[in-house]
């Protein structure tokens, strides 16, 4: 080689080889992502059509815009996991089933989902009961119901526990009054005990439709309505809040209600008899908390400990 002439450096990359830009995804990763998006698109589209659900309705139910849903179903939407979960919930599916490599939802299942969505509340309730025969705890999920005589602390402790755990709190009596637009005294005068028990059962069904996780407080006499109480035992983790007859009476009077004692010297004996009669029904609850001679904070801690030890708010309990 002649002096003064620089040799041309050789290119270590063979001709025809693609040069990867640092930070860019591998080609096979791009292919996998494209296949994943196509799979999600097809499953969302098929589920929606199987349920005869317009895209506009899916948008309203999931909170995802129609334009974004159109992109998703075309395989062009780079949807986040959070949004995908909302779409899955609206379709009665799971995000995992939309992402799975193997098809997990058959046409028969899609038809069942569609029929279930169109069925009346009573029919849906019966379907859930039949399907959960082998695992009754699955029906209860994160719902808790407090039972017991008036004055045991259901309203006070239920509300405080719900606030502590960031759960909805519902009093069944208030739900019935709101639905009928009448106070309890007028409801009983108009419908009688038999009619009230029917309203009570219907109220439990409405609450179940609204809430998967909640704390419910019910009137002490709910155990007299076999249909409502059976439904509560099946669909809620139940806790009996109990105290002594004397404290029951004292707390009711402290709430400003003097009726139990007014002109009735035998009121305490009647209360004891009522408690004795209802105890076998209250004992059907899954757990008990004795609030006798306990402060509200102490009873609240006892109640929360029962929730935790029985795993009421986590995985379904068999």
C-alpha cells in the first residue's frame, strides 16, 4: 500500500443485516404485541356482538369513548390495563380472558352471559344461588351483614366499620323507607307484617344488585322473615352483635325512645323473652361480637378483628 493513502475501515455488519436502534423493541416483541392486540380486538368485538350490545352502550357501561372502542376492536388501540378491565367488566368477562393466549369464552358462555344480563333480578339471583351450590362462600364475597336486637350497636358500629374500611354502609330499614317513600310506622299500618316482610326481601335483593362489597345493618326482627333471613345468610357474611338485656334497654332509651318502658312494667321480662326466642336464629350467623360492657372503640376493634380473622373481605370462604 502506498504511503499517505488511508485504508478504508471495514464494516463489521454484513450486507442485508438490519441494524437495531438502541432502545427499540426486538422484531419478535413487535410481532407478539401486534398479535396480542389483534386477539384482544377480536375477543372484545365477538363478546359485544354475542350480547347484541351496541358500541355506544358498551361505551356508557365502561366509561371508554366510542372512538377508542372502535380503535380497540380494530386492533389499533394501545389500551391500558385499567381501561381494559373496565371494558371486560362491562362485557361480563375478565381482563385475563381477553388477554389469554387460548380462547377461554365459548359461544355458549357468551349466550348465557347475554341471557343473564336480560333476565329479571329474581332470576339472576336464582342462577347465582344454583351455580354456587358447591361453594356457598363465593356468593358472600365482600358483603357483611350485622344482625341482632335493637341496641346491640349495629348502626353505630356498622357505620364506623364501613368508614374505616372505605365500604358502603346501608341500613335495610332506611332502604325500605326510601323505596316506599313512607316512614316505617306508615309502612306497617298500610302493608301489615306480611306485606312488610315481602318489602324486606325485595330490599335485600336490591341491595345485592347494587353492592358487591358493603356492610349492611338489618332490623332485629328480620329473622322472623324466613325468606329474607335465608337470603342474608346465603349472600352475606353475617355477624351477630349481642349484649345483655339491660344494655339493650339502656341503649334504646339513650337513643331517645322511651316506649319500651313507658307504662309497661313488664317490658324487661318481654325483652328477655324476645331475646330468648330469637337467639337460635341469631346463632345461625357466622360470627358473634359481644358488645356488653364495651366502649364503642373497643367494640369496633373487636368487630374489625372478626372480619379479618374470618377473611370476610378477601377471597371467598367455602
